[in-house]
């Protein structure tokens, strides 16, 4: 049986060790890490999966913003990383973690503008993420355009720069 708990209930060192095992120690240089640099994850949308008393997976969500070329600022929620213990990958735990985060976002009315960097077929099929509105978005590092995905009724289809949202009220 899997228990889902707030990620803040887990030792941060255990979370970091899981992220290292899932993504490698060089993960901090990736664009998604640079995108959320300097901000804390959103506690109400970030979870850990515990199986038999052992950390098996995590998901974190982050406050970011799209700063439009027109001067507008659009708050978004960055979904991920979704980390699953390598021996447990491909068993559906990652999917369950994404459901936990998206269900919490819906309950808290934070689901209007969510984005992630990921596989469009997977995230589109299960949760409706797409690249339809993201063509004009720029990030603080490289990304394959078809992997920059968003969903929600408040997703801005404008040109602009994505970056951390420093002041957030969630």
C-alpha cells in the first residue's frame, strides 16, 4: 500500500538522495532547475509516496511566472520533478503522484495555469497538457519546444520569459 504525505514531512536529505538516484547528480544544471531557482516549492502541491515505511517517490510543484514581452505578468505552477525510486519506475507510481498534485491544485483553485517540461504524448493523454500555448515562451536554458507543455483556462498564449515567481500567495 502507498501512503501519500506532504513532502515537508520527509527529511530533505532523503528527497535529494531520491532525486539523485532518479535523475543523476548533474540534474541541477537542467533548465527546469534554473526555472525555479531561488524559490521554495508549493507545500500544498508537493507530495511524497511512502511504501512500507520507505520513500518511493516524490512530486514537487513550484511558483513561476511568465513575464510577457508586453509587460504583463502571468503566474503559473511548474509541475515536477516527479521522482520515483528506479526499482519502482514504470509501475504507475509517478502517475499516482501527478494525480495527487493535480487533484490538490484543483481543490485549492491553483489549476488555472500549470506547466511542465515532459513527454507530450504521456502528459497530454492523461492530463491534457499540450504545447498549444507555449510557442512564444522562453526559458533560462535549452528545451525542446514540443516538450514545453501547459494546461488550464488561464494559460497565456503570448511571448515572454519564464522564471521564478518570487512573491507568491498560495
